[in-house]
């Protein structure tokens, strides 16, 4: 029985490997194709494009607010510092998102049938105890009353 389960899972693992390989190749292509096809192109951020557009539309416009860090250091932030802060912000955001996803997966994985019923909006008093006992017996778990 264990051999048939192992052979049934094998195609799924190879399918997953192929999918991951295709995604990695697609990401690499998305990074290098624009750099190779647009030689000499100027890659700048949306902040630069917005500033350029404001200058074009209203040449005499003066900013009415300045960034807090620019006020503290008395000038514009170096581009390396901007990149560092952006990477830190991205890392924190990714950490929060995947912590939440991991928490939700673990909560479902280690939940009891009563907790799962509670997650679906049913109160504990509404759980059919006979159905839970029947499921436990079917799964090979014996519950003591």
C-alpha cells in the first residue's frame, strides 16, 4: 500500500519541480530581456517621472512639504540610502505577509474538528458529537467519553 502511495506522489513532485523551474526561467527573462533589448535606455523611478511631469506642467511650482529625513540631514538622501530603506521596507512587508500565511496554514493543520467547526461560523454547541465521533473512528482515532 505504501509503494502505491509513493508512486502516486512521484509525478506530482516532478510536476512541481518543472513548475518551479519554469517560474525561475520566466523571472530571469523578465530581468535580462529589457536590459538586453533596450541598450542605452534610461531606467528611472516613478518619483523622477512625477517630478519631471510637474516641472513640465507648472514650471514655477514649489514644494510645500519636504521629507522628514531630508530635513534632519539637511539635504537629499543618497540614492544608496534610499535603496537600503526600500529593501528594509520590502523585507518587513514580506515577513509580515508570510508570517500570516504560515500562521493560517498551521492553524488549519493542527486544529481539532471542534476548532474547525468554530472557524466555519458554527458554535461549539451546534457540533454534532456523533458525527465527530464517527469521523474520529473513521480516521482511526478513538475518543474516550
